[in-house]
C-alpha cells in the first residue's frame, strides 16, 4: 500500500524492521513458550531509542516524535509484541514523573529510564480495581522523615525485574498521591510471574509493598489530585498498545498471505478461493484504517501532548478491537493449523486479545471517548 509518511520515517521503519528481525525474532520462544524476560534485548532497544524516543535529549530522550515512536512500536510488535510492553512502561513512568514531579525530581529520575539504564514499573492496578481510584487500598502514611507505603499491586508489567516504579496510593487525606518506589530491599517483593493467555515473558506479577519506607523527596510533586496523572500517562500507554496492535495486524496479514499461497486444496492454492480473497481483503482494509488512525492519534499527541485523552482512547478502542478481528481472520485462513502452536498466528491472536483488555478495557475507553461527545453542542 502507498505510504503518505515522509520518506525519512519510512526509512526509520525499515531500520527498525531489520533490527527486530535480527535481534528479536530469535527471542520469540524464550518469551512466549518459556515465559522468560530476555534481558539481552535491552541494549538493542536502548540503541534503537525505544525507551525515550519522543523526549528531549537533555532528559535522555531521542528528540523524536510520538509518530516515530509509534512506528518503532509497530515494527517491534510485528515480530515480538510482548517485548513492546516492556519498554513502553519506561516511557509511561517517565511521562508520569514529568507530569507530577518537580524539576529536580524530573532531572534526577527521568534520564536513566529514557536511556533504558533502569527498568520501571507502573503501579496502579490492585486486586479490587483496575480503573477506579476510589477503590485503591494501597496506603501512604507519614513518617518522621518521609513516607511508609503498604499495599498490593496486581498485574504489574516488569514486576519481576524492575529497579524503580511509580505507585499510586491513598494519602492521609484519602486523596490519590504518587510516589517513586525503588524495588531494592525485602519490603518490595514480586510474586511468581502470572501466566496469562498471551504476552508471556513480560515479568508480569503482583507486587507486595510491606512497610516500604521512602524519603520525603520520593513523593512526586505535592499530595493529592494524582488520578489525573494516571489518565494523562495512559495516553502514552494506549498509544503504544495501539501501535503494537497494528504491528500484530501486519504480521497476521503477512502470515495469512504466505499460508494461503502455499496451502493447496482441490488442486489449487487456497488463495485462489473467493472466500479467502474476502478474508484477506477485509484484513488489508482493517489494517490500513487502523494504521491511519494510529498515525492520527500519534500526531495529536505530538501537537497536544497528554491533553489527548479522548483522541487516544478512541484510537485504542478502534485499533485494539480491530486487531483481535484481523488476527481472528488470519486464524481462519489457516483452518485448524491456525489454532496449532506450530503456526505464528495462534500467538498473534492471543497477544491481540491481551492488548484489547489492558490499560483500560474497551468499555472504559468508551467512557473516555464520551468526553468528545460532551463537547458537541
Ligand atoms: C498483561 C497485562 C499487563 C498489565 N500491566 C499493568 C501495569 O504495568 N500496571 C498496572 O497498574 N496495571 C497493569 N495491568 C492491569 C490492567 O491495566 C487492568 O487489569 C485493566 O485496566 C482492567 O482492569 P480490571 O481487570 O481490574 O477491570 P475492572 O476495572 O474491574 O473492570 C471489570 C469490567 O467492568 C468494566 N468496567 C469497569 N469500569 C467501567 C466503567 N467505568 N464503565 C464501564 N465499564 C466498566 C470493564 O470494562 C470490565 O469489563 C496489566 C494487565 C495485563 C493483563
């Protein structure tokens, strides 16, 4: 399909694709089958600029655009979607720090995250909630020289190997405050990794915070009002998930075409059958519509920063749902081979469903999109 992107971005895509093919394709089984996080990918990701591309170089970023970051995500996920969520979390944590922290906190903690020197975690979800700040049970109490945090965070990406993270907790005023929490010491401990339908090897686990003592300067900004930071930081997360969903669709289409050309029935490659044409044509259209919406969402973020909650929510709503449908069609093209562990589309279908659910389900995205409707007079 013809690309309307500037030539330099298409060249950037090709270079990301070459890197992903060379360094990340050999890691698929390690993540998906053995559920191990591939630490060897970290320097390659750092070299690509994956952790901080859209941030200024003074903060450890790559002076790039969110559009370029989306393309990078797309190309990593075309090969290995589970790896994308690892580096995306660093960018989200850095964004939350930038949103809530003081200049001094930003200068101190953002650069190592954006350079990939440390791995971050993002601690919002708990056993009782994945979207409602009122239900947070993690508590922050004051000590003589700082804060003590107690709580249980659920389904935290990078939990098994993160160095530092941001934790949303109820403060003494019962409001939501945000804290920087290093993981060293026995007071922060990750359970064994949680096994899910897809995205294996991301170090997803529950994190327990038992009497974690942190100094006063680990409170980000001032107390209270930090649910807004969650929603703003999530514009980065949702953009990343949308980009990875486009990558999954591209890979699903490539696999479906390859299979349809080689699989023969009644003396013909199955690509000769009209029913297969319909599936493939539908996949092409849905992929291209999703890709254009992703690029629009990324351009909105380039122009408006994190004040893009309805735009990015509508992008995530459409693109992640469409990816499940496109991956499902790729499975259909493969017949029963499509649900066999022998074929890559089986993993793509599982990973696509994961992205539809996390960082806010489609139902929650619809609620966020309603803000745009409220503006219609
Ligand atoms: C692989 C993976 C990685 C994750 N990584 C992280 C991470 O790093 N950090 C982190 O904090 N969390 C993480 N999560 C958690 C994830 O973001 C939440 O699970 C997700 O937001 C949904 O929350 P929930 O499952 O608690 O659903 P709930 O909020 O309990 O929702 C349950 C159901 O109710 C619906 N619902 C809820 N609220 C509304 C509403 N207002 N309007 C309409 N319907 C509603 C939902 O759509 C859903 O169908 C991860 C999850 C997964 C699977």
